[in-house]
């Protein structure tokens, strides 16, 4: 198994490759995209940050999402808790987290039976899904997404 992590603009993305023993579950529970107006100059300094995360169980393929948490810590912890409740916690890994944005998960199955998972983020659902699928190349499959509430 290989793991690759990078951090950009307050967002983390991880790519995972797993063996053929993994079972793929239904798409992760995802929040609908909510359109909210951009903050005004007066409200920008008091604007609240919203966090979300997607966690995958590398053994079972189950994915869990948390949306609109008060911090990155709580977003990841909540999704991780859901993952650990459904199986062995040692296989649970955060694919993507985002602040005031959308996150998405994708997978690619290979002919040798291995599966690679990839997270991506963006300002919209479409951008997050595209960013999750792009590194996997042809044959990548979208699995789920979240979009946090925007500034109020």
C-alpha cells in the first residue's frame, strides 16, 4: 500500500492503493451543495469557517463524510469515529478535508484486483469531483462528496 499526502490552502488530500480483498460499499453519505452568498467586507472578519472530511476504510471500502464541523479536528474525528464503528480502525484513513469548500472521493480498480482511492477538493462539487478523479486517470469512478456551508 502506498500513501501520498499534500496540503494546499488549508486542504489535505490523500491517495491510497489497496489490495483486492477490499469490498466497495455504496457511495458515502453526502451533503447537497448549498449556495450561499459571499461575505461582505464588513462581515468577512467575523465569518465562520466550516470544515468537512471524508474517511475511507481501506479494507472494506466504506466511506464516511462529516460536514460543517467547527474545526478540521472535529470534522476528521467525527468521520473517523463513524469509520471505526463499522470495522477495524487501523484501516481508516482521511482522504480529504476542506474548509469552506467541497471535497470528493474517487476510486480506480485495476486488473490485478487492487483499488486506489483519491480525494480532491474545489470551490464547487464539480471541481472537487474532477480533482479527485484526475490523478487516477481513465476509469476513475466518483464515490461521494460533501460541500460545507459557505460564509453567512
